[in-house]
């Protein structure tokens, strides 16, 4: 059940999708529940937004919401245009105490341009 992001996909649209899905679950929608269990078989009976976000990420073939966030950001036309214009941004960590690579760099490592 792997889905792919479209050029219109953004973190904002993914957040809204997760919230709509959660609302459907809370409303007792059987199809929403089936979809949740297909993506995350161990989902709780009363899922939280975090559970739904995990399921949404897994539907996209990713291990979790952070990876989906990274992918959406990397594929964002805004982020791509900024990195094209100022590639040096990607080489600097804006939070010096954080030892992780920047999100754009990490996203390109995980999901190279296709």
C-alpha cells in the first residue's frame, strides 16, 4: 500500500490529512480503522494523532513521521528553490548544539533525486 508524494504534497497538507483521518477514526469510520490497521497492525483502539501520523508515514513506505517530514521538505519546491539559490545553507547546521546533519542534507541522503 505504498503511496508517493505529489508535487503538491507539503508538510501542511500531510498534517491536515492526518487530522482528517483521526477525526474519521473518532467518528467510528470503519474504513478509516481498516486503513489504520493495514498500516500499523498494533495500533491502539483509541489512536492519537501521533499514531495516525505514523500510519500515514508507513503508507508512504517510511519508518515514521520524521522521515515523511524530511521527504516532504526535500521535495518542497520552495525548499528546492532556496537550496538551489543558496546551496551553502544545506552545509550549515542552524542549531550548533545539534549533532545531526541538516534536514535537507539528510533527506537527500535518504531519498536521492529520482
